[in-house]
């Protein structure tokens, strides 16, 4: 199956606002957010809990309606979609933390589900699903029920399912959130690989710095807005940037008294000079605390 042909950005969001509820209890989950994602980009969305990441992803997948603003995906204005089911089935693929596989169906049958209505021949559907199971490294687990798979394997099945109809855009909400670091690395490698080999555009919400660093661009959100938009150029530079913004890096920049026990004065000075270069200040807030993957 071919990717749907798209010229220009795969995602274009203009002045997107989402208010849940009304009156006293109204929550402004998205607050006039605008952003573009280019076709073929692999983008991470980060930010503190409640800042609107999942809300944004739901809007991109036409799972929810904006209060204000416009979302275009693959050139289509989502408020004017004639066939929302078709859009959800063909243009986007979802991967959620709770992968909600159907427990009574085998892994391969789960992958087949979205193909119903898209491919009429049962045999072709089976072949396609088997191919996808192979793609995610689970060719030998096709006949297992979800309950017989590990968390990481289930997540890979969910990814295979999200790929069933060759979507132009994959939306992943903390796909490795519930996994140990090795399974998390596998999921990440799989997404990177899809992005590179198939040119699939991917937007991944993550709290994990390592996941974010493996993408090409990091959007940071706060209070329903994007507060920083940063392209990753050089992995080493990115490591230093992350280090500079970590609690440790910030401590080093501000106050290194305790470190004198371990490092020579001149090394601290050199390190501080290096870190200063990557500490662009704008990205510090909300990012240095609460991360579950601080080294
Ligand atoms: N259906 C809803 N009804 C009312 N408020 C909601 C609803 N969904 C989300 N919210 C509120 O909107 C805000 C943004 O929620 P969202 O789920 O997008 O956050 P998030 O960035 O994904 O957080 P987390 O990292 O915890 O998943 C939160 O304050 C949340 O309480
Ligand atoms: Mg969320």
C-alpha cells in the first residue's frame, strides 16, 4: 500500500484552542496553539502532566473537536472531513500507552482488525498482518493471545496494528511509558526505523528524554501552548544540552561547591564553560523535575 500523497506539511495547526467544561470549572487544555510538522518528520512532544499533550494528539487524530482554531492533516481540514472513520482508519495510526488489544483475539488477528473494510480478501488481510508482525519482530508470536505476551511485545503488536493501513502519520502517546528501559529502547528503535525506512511522519508524546533525543525535533508544551520548538542536529550537542538542563547540569552551572570533592577546579571550570554554551535558559522550566528517566 502506498502512502497517501501529500504536498507540504503533514500537520498544520493554527490557533488551536480546546476548552473542556464551562464556567468555573472550565479547563483551557490548549490555548491558541500553532505548529507545523513537515512530511517525514519525527517529532517529540514533551511537557509537564496536564499541559495538553494528549489533547493535542487527540485533535490531530480527529478523536476530538477543537473549541477554536483549525487542524489540517495531510492537506485536509479536519473540521470538514466527509468521512471521519476513513480518516481515522487510513491517514493516521494511533499507538497509546494502554494498547487496548482485544484479549480474545490472537496478536495477528488484532493487527488484522483495521484491515477489515480496507482489504476484502481474508487471505490478503492475513498476509498483510503476518508481514506487519514480522516487521515488528514478532513473527513467532502471531498466534499468541495478548495475555501471553510481555508488555513490550504487546506494544509492538499495537504498533503493527497502527501501521496496518500504511498511515501517513503515526500518533503515539507515551508508547514506552509503561515499559522497562530495554523494551522502551526496542519500541523507540522500531519507530525510528519506520520513520527512516518508510518515511512515516511520527508525533510521539513522551516524558522520556532518551525517546525525545532519538527524534528530530522536540516541542515543549506548557499550559496548552508550545513554549519551545527545537530541532536536533547533532546527538552529542543534544546530550550536552540535555545535561546542561538537567538538575545536575543546573547545579553545576550555579553552584559546584559539593563537586570539588570529586573533580578538579579546572575541570569544573571547563565543564561549566561547555554547559553554558548549551544552556539556552528557555527550556529549563518544568523540564528539570519530575522526569522519570533522570540518569
Ligand atoms: N475530557 C476532559 N474533560 C475535562 N478536562 C479534561 C479532559 N481531558 C483533559 N482534560 C484536562 O485538560 C488538561 C490537559 O490534559 P491532557 O490529557 O492533554 O494532559 P497531558 O499533557 O497529556 O498530561 P499527562 O502527561 O498527564 O498525560 C488537563 O488539565 C486535564 O485535566
Ligand atoms: Mg497525556
